[in-house]
């Protein structure tokens, strides 16, 4: 004869439920960390200096082959996605509002989803590890899906880029 187990009654039942809730919260936290690591494997990275030369940053590709890194715009933390197809650094409007970015003249940007109206702006500073750029052209776009900033050519053209074996090295040119 088999006996079917049931959860305990009274205070034991409360502890049983609390243990399950704790286990689910812990698993959710662990999995969200793993998902974030897959999206941005460069969250905590170190800049690399080659001797006395300019600073360089080495980024690992994420699971989808994109280069994502934590950086700073005007001293505030942001997540950057390297996008050589973007003319300017593209900042979602909600994030631009929080960063206090100025909105200058209107502009129409051609995106993968078609033409989008936005505003010109300028970043006082853009920092990626030990690399800092000043006065970077940006475009504020209202319909970007999340708070990820597209690191476009207005910043990337000031750097040397070397891609090899799922790594991208960003370096300030010497001289």
C-alpha cells in the first residue's frame, strides 16, 4: 500500500510555502544573471594598456555575436551595443531624458525598421573603460525598444577597431 504525501498543516505549511518561494526567487535571480551575462559578457571588464601606449579595451562577443559593454555617458552608467551601421550614437528618448541630453534640431534617421524622426544631440563625454571621448554627436530616437545605446560611427570613427576570434579591440589611435 502506498501512502500519498501531503504538505504539513499549521506552521509547518507556512514554512513549506516560504521555502518554495525562497527557492523560486533564488532560481529567478540566478537565471537572470546568466541571461544578462549572455547578453553582456563585458559587464565588468578591464582596460588593457600596451606599455606606454594609449588605452585599449578588449570586448568579447555575446552569444549572438554582438559586442555589448557597460560604459558611461556624461558620467552616468549605460549599456552600449557596438553598431558600425549607425551613423551616430543612438540614444533612446527615455534614457536621453534621464541623462539630461539636450535635444537640438529634428532629424530623420534611416533605421533597419525604416525612417524615424528624432533629434540631434551631443554627448559631453563617452567613456568605455579607459577610453574617453569628448563632444560626440548623438541622435535621440523616440521608439528604441530598451535602454541600450547604439555605439555608432560618430564615436567609433575616432577609434581603431580590430576584430579577431570573437573579440573586438577598441583603441585610441596613437598620435
